[in-house]
């Protein structure tokens, strides 16, 4: 994954110094090791990559003094494990920021942008598109907008007390179509009220007592992913989309992976 970030920097920010911080969520003890080209620190896997990345952001704030226009890149290990149906082997070649002006905006973020077929909402804020969480780049001016990276809410406000009542709380601050889209993605559940979305995650499973805790964590991670872009847009940040491939009209219905 470091090579993907390095190649992105070479394409978009040539002749700039790069500091690499590797966050390893598998390390149980607090670890911080610095080498000539990178730092290696332990992370927190409570909320998958978002809690891990928060460890990296905290490490930067503690040990460095980034300026507002320094670029921060968050990349996780799944960036090498995806074979997207319309991207294929050329997927990484699309990691180019295409700007209409030579002047960078005050706040910006870039990544591969996904979308819903219709606008949904989380916590009262509209959600139609978001930056995919396996690779996100932004200038340091955005840090105050997007931290903490893990969505700030209690799980008991989102999920039903028992799966006999379903997965989501009826009064969770999530729109019905957002719940339906994510239930399709995670569990393969098809809600007849929202036939416009039928995508299923490659690891989707029917909900059970055995996988309940995993899917709660995964749902908080998805919420964190969407809420990150919500906060960027509300803060006036420009969003640059790496996705230069055609977007077929049936992209929310056909299988996402080869």
C-alpha cells in the first residue's frame, strides 16, 4: 500500500518530501518506532481503519508540525485487494487529481468517489456521494473538519437491542433508504421499497448472533466513511474524484466485483 501512496505523490506532488507512517492494528502494545524513511506505530482496531488512522493522526500532531497545505494520505491494506469491475488493472492509474485551476483551494480532499442512486441522510445531513475509505488524500487544513475520524455516536442509538427486532433501531438517525442500501450491502437483504439499490459486499452474510458484533463495527466504519465526506462538504472543501471510468446507469444493481 505504501507504493500506491508513493506513486500518487509522484504523479501529483513531484519533488516533495514524504513522511510515511505505518499503523499496525495487530500490535497489542503501544509501539512507536521511527526509521529514516518511515515511522511504525501500533493502532487501534476498535473501528477498523478509522480508529487506526486516528492513531496515525494523533502521532502526527504529537511529533510533527504540518502546515495547512501539507498533504495527508490515508490508505489501508484493501487497496491492493480489490478488482473493481470497471477499473480492473488500470484502477491505480486513475489516482490523479484533475484541477481546472493551478491554484489549490483552501481545503480539498481527493479519492475514488462512490454514490447512492438517490440521496439518503445520516444524522440529519444529506448523503449522495462519499470518498471510498481505502485511499483518501487531503490537505492538512481539513483535519479540524474530519477529526475525530470515527463517527461520534453511541452504538445503542443505531442498533436494535436484539436481532429479533432487526438490525437497526427504528429511531436511529439514519434515513430509511440509507438503512436499506447498507442492509443490502452487508446482508444481501432486498427491501422492496428501495429496488434501485441491490449491491452486495463481497463478504456479505445473513445477520446472525455470531456475526452481530462484527457487522455493528462494520456499520460504524461505513458511517464514519460517509460522515467524513459529509463534514468535508459542509466545511467547504473541494472534492476531487479519481474515478474517471464511465458510470453505467445500472451501477447500483449489477455486481460490484468481478
